[in-house]
C-alpha cells in the first residue's frame, strides 16, 4: 500500500509539473501571438545555455575606481533597486570590478535562488582605472570575484574595455585561463566588452568569444564611432556575431542617460535596437524603479515583426 501511495504521489507531482510546463509554453506562445516585445521574456545568450531577461540591470553609470552611481547611492537604495528589478522580472545583472558593485549585488540578492538569475562581470586588465599597479592573472581575479559575489559560479566573464583589433593576440593569457575556468564550471561563458569597431570585428574571427557587450543606439551617442553614418557598420558586425551563435548584449541603448529627457529619442533608440535584431539582450543603468517601468513600457510598444523580418539581413563583409 505504501509503495502504491508513493507511486501515486510521484505521478501526481509529475502531472502537476507537466501542467506548469504547458502553462509556461502557452504563456510564451500567447506573448508571441500578441506580436510585441516583452522586456522580461527569457532569451538565450547565443549558443550558451544561459537564459536571461531581454532587459538587464547595468550597474556602471559613471563608473571607475570601484565606484559608480550605483555604489554612491548606498547599500539601502541599491538593495531596493536590485530587488525591485528582480520583482519586475529582470534576470540579468551586469557588474564589474571597475564599478565596485559585486559585493553590493551579492548582498541585495543573497536570499534569492541563484539559478533564477544570471550575473555578468568584467575583468579590468588595463592600466589605470583601479588602484592596483599590477593586474593579476584571470584565475586570481575570478577567485576574488566568486567571493565578492558569494556564488559558486559566474555566468559570464568579460575582458573589460577592449579596443585593439589585435586583442586576441594581446590578451591570450587571459583567454586561455578563462577557457580552463569554463571547463571547471566556475565560469559558464566568456567574452569581451568592446569599445571600438576594430575590436568588434576581431570578435567575428575569434572562436573563443561566447558573448560580446557592445554599445549600440541609432544616434552614435556614447558609442565607439564618430558619426551616425557609421552606425550601420556596427549593426552589421553585431548581426554577423549573432549569425555565428555568439551572444550580443547591447549597452548605451539610451546613450548612458543622454536620452533621459527626450521621449522621442528613447522610443526611437529602443525601437531601432529591437527591430534591427542585432542584440540578444540589453543592459541599462537604471537608477530608479520608475526608469525601469518607463523603459519596459517603451519596449512593449515595439512589434516583434521587425526582429523576425530583419534578423537574417547580414553584411557579407563581416561574415567569417
């Protein structure tokens, strides 16, 4: 009798799980049918197994020297912001050694299930920016990151602020170590945060790259190009990366707050980035809950037909 009872319970739980899964699939299908983007939809980062919300929280507004607007707001306000993001549906949190936000994020999310959200962080390998005169190897840095983030693994680790078109040759030691850490399961994916068109183009030819953080908006504001006419060049490279299965996370979508006072530019930029199909997800340096709601409302005004119709348009010049 006891065995039959256990078997009945197991089958019942399995049935409930199946219904929940079906409900989730139906919900996703319903959203797709509505034809509009949802900021909190879970999307996969390229060919990785990492799933994140389409919109994530960036924590590097005016960042440098292990400080940013997010650390300067203090622990209490940061906690409220990060938890508010999570409650809204954000499941991607972007931090960096340069910003000093890793311990802040760990404290804010410590009671939440780790598997429910993804963390991207960045290694500052360059001179300046941080107080240390020397830059330790990637394994030493990642070990400290794991402690600061109070986690057993980091979803995505990037080499921060890469500008040279020869970065794969120049940063080979970091790349090799991060690949080993990935095999150990301490890092799920690795890549670069690009700050030049040449660096982006190098990502297309480099198989080590799993994911790229790239600046993108239609006004070339706070981007790594000098004129609006060059925005299509950046878009073409990002699409080439996505075609290869490499993830692209868009940054500076709102021009690092430059478009804060312009409804038109915020709408146009969000619409352009989503309809172009050149990113998997976006990180934005929200500093208030109201900014999250405003951004989410603008995302929901963009029809998904743009992404599905334009995502296959790639420039042959950038396809490896």
